[in-house]
C-alpha cells in the first residue's frame, strides 16, 4: 500500500539518498551543503514543496514542486523533480506522487499541473502518456551563473556546445 505525505525530520536521510539518485540520473553531484539548503527550503514549505511516497513504511519516492504565476491563467503548478527508488519501480509510486501533487495543486486553486521530461526518457513517458498529453514544446535554457551548476557564458555555435544536464 502506497501512501504519500509531506516529509518530516525522520525522512531527511532517505530523502537525500533519493534526491542524490535523481541528481545522478541527470549527471549531477552535489556537496552535502546543497542538500541542506534544499532540505531547509522544503521544510519551510513556502516557495517550494515536497512530498514523499512510502511503501511498507519506507520512503521510496520523492517529488518537488512549486506554484508560479501565469500571464494567461490563474497560477500554475510546476512539478520539477520526480524520483523513485530503483527497487520500488513499476509499482505505482510515481503515479501516486503525481496524483497527490495534482490534488494539492487543485486545492491551491491552480489552473494546471505541468512538467518537463527528456524526449528519450521512455520509462517516464510510458507513465506520463497514461496521465496526460504532451504539448510538444522544446525548452531553451541559458545558464546565468546563479548556482554551482551554472556553466560558462553562452557563446559560439550552439551546435558545438555540450547540452546542460540541469533539467530546469
Ligand atoms: C520515471 C520514474 C519516476 C517512474 O517511477 P515508477 O514508480 O516506477 O513509476 P510507476 O510505477 O508509477 O509507473 C507506472 C507506469 O509507468 C510505466 N513504467 C514505469 N516504470 C516502468 C518500468 N521500469 N518498466 C515498464 N514500465 C514502466 C508503466 O507503464 C507503468 O504503468 P502500468 O504499470 O500501469 O503499466 C522512475 O523510473 C524514476 O525515478 N526514473 C529515474 C528518474 C526520472 O526519470 N524521473 C522523471 C524525470 S521527468
């Protein structure tokens, strides 16, 4: 039986393990200090929010999300991160997390919930395609130096630049 709840202090270590797994999936490694900053933000539950999924009492999935204004509708909810423990995959954990974020966003009065994924993330897309349609947008992102992850200034021929591993 899967349950989804906000994260509490007891989840700190498991959350970091899962978030580190998510970062590794995107080729990122973070120092411990950065996890601490993120954890404090999620515990504040003000600008960004987190939910965890439990299976038999173990934290096996996490999602991070936020609400932002829209120029064309009421506020919208952006689901930024989603990760499930490799040992718990294919059992509906991610589906349960998306469902809970959708309900949360609905209660906040959001107009819609949306997220991005890589074109070639076929595993994730098998799930997403069961939930909603993709809107066929592509994403451009310019690093601005505001984080450890930010790259060099964007110059030169775009075709020769390495893609940024930061999803958003
Ligand atoms: C994508 C991810 C979050 C899916 O998590 P999950 O808990 O396994 O997903 P669910 O069990 O809720 O998935 C349900 C559906 O997705 C599909 N699916 C997910 N994982 C699958 C797998 N390993 N093999 C086959 N189908 C799979 C199935 O269609 C399944 O539906 P069904 O059982 O009704 O057929 C997980 O694989 C993951 O963390 N991947 C690495 C990080 C990532 O890609 N995050 C998303 C970035 S946008």
